[in-house]
C-alpha cells in the first residue's frame, strides 16, 4: 500500500495510530443513519484498525484502507477502503466522510482517486453498495465512474464499473 494524492487530499494508508483522531471525525450519530450502529470509541477503533492493518486471513483477499487527510487543514476527514479479490481483478469499495467535511466534493474526489489507483494496478471491476435513498453516496459512486445495476444486496443497490 502506498499513499494516493488527489488535488486536495492525501489518502494515507491506515495505521492503528489514526484511531484517536478518526474517532473524533466519525463521532456523529448522523453518519450511521444509513449504515447502522453508533460512533466508535478510540479504543474500539484501535481494535478494529489493528484487524484491518493485519490484513485478511484469506490470502486471496486484500484489505486496503486509507484515511483521508485534507492537505490544507492538515486534518483527517474520513476513510476509503477497497477489498480486492479475483486475482486482483475485482475491488469492492466504500467511503465515509466526517459530517463537518461533507458537501465539498471530498468524498467524490477520494473515491475517484481510489478507483484510478485501483485501475492502474489491474483492477477491472469496481463495485460499491449504496442504499437507494442515500443520494449523496450515489453521487459519489457516479463521480467515481460507477453506474447503478439492477442488483441489490441487503437493501443496498450494487453500483459497478467494468473496464477492459
């Protein structure tokens, strides 16, 4: 894993040490409206991040996770992730942006940068799952080049990008 740079963001590979700052970024119950659950404590995030950093127990699956650093502010603002399978040809992506940084195009910028990075490394199919009523997340998927399909899973619509 390596950092990814976009015009305003540095996507920095996730480290356990990011938990404290990320707990503050994600400490808004409104962020969980579409995903369920509640904000996590720094301790809970440290435990989760340790599992993610350790990597998938399945050698055929790669867990790739970045925190988003808004370069001008020098602050973390959210995360992006990709689970890569199929001999590196398929990636399922997701993103979350702290409430204070939403509506600035940062999630779209991060997701677009992630998709470009994945494609440069041979990923041919990118998938995301978005709740049909989550218009902001649908806009992020669309900006990253994904299109909605007719498939759904657990109440979420499957978005997809296929490249030759």
